[in-house]
């Protein structure tokens, strides 16, 4: 019976080592991926402050609040402050007629990348922070 318990203990230790190794590998991959996203955003060409990201929201929109909670802190860490400032616009309180947009804002939140007062591209709806930053990096990399 003692041999059986030792063997069971050895199997438990082996399982724990495998679980720990898997967790370490997953964490390493996550950290490497986040570094890649940051590098992609930093590699975007340097531009004047004429580039900005306008986020259209509504005060009663649940996903707009989630956007502020989840994406804004990561955005501040990932994007240089002079690269593309983030500005929030409440569609209920602001008149968007003065903006040069390619289409009407019909979904919130919608992030619109503007350059020199004109829309370059947009990200419609709520996306996870990682996917949002990946899409934004792609848009910013196309701006010259």
C-alpha cells in the first residue's frame, strides 16, 4: 500500500509539473504577443498630431462603458500620446455634421481614425482590447 501511495504522489507531482509548465508557456506567449502589438503600434510612422481617434459613444450604451473600462487603459499603454490622441464624442450631445466622415455613425461604440479632419478608417462596435489594438495598429500603419 505504501508503494501505491508513493506512485500516486509521483503521478500528482508529474501532473502539477505539466500544468505549471503549460501555464508558464502560455504566459510567455501572451507576453510576447503583447510586445508584438506594442511594437507594431510604435512602428507606425511618426506623424503630426493631426491624427486622432474619435470614439463615438452614447451614455446609455453598455459596451461604450466596457470600452472605456477595458480598452482605454491598454490604449494609453500601447499608443504614444502624440501619435493618435483619443477623444470621446457623445452622439446624443454632439453634432457630427461638421465632421468629414465616410458614412453615418449608426453603431456605438465606433472608433474613427481621423487625419487632417477627414476619416481614414473606422472600427465599428466593441472588440476585445487585443483585437481593437491590432486593428488600430493596422490602420495607423497605413497612414503616411
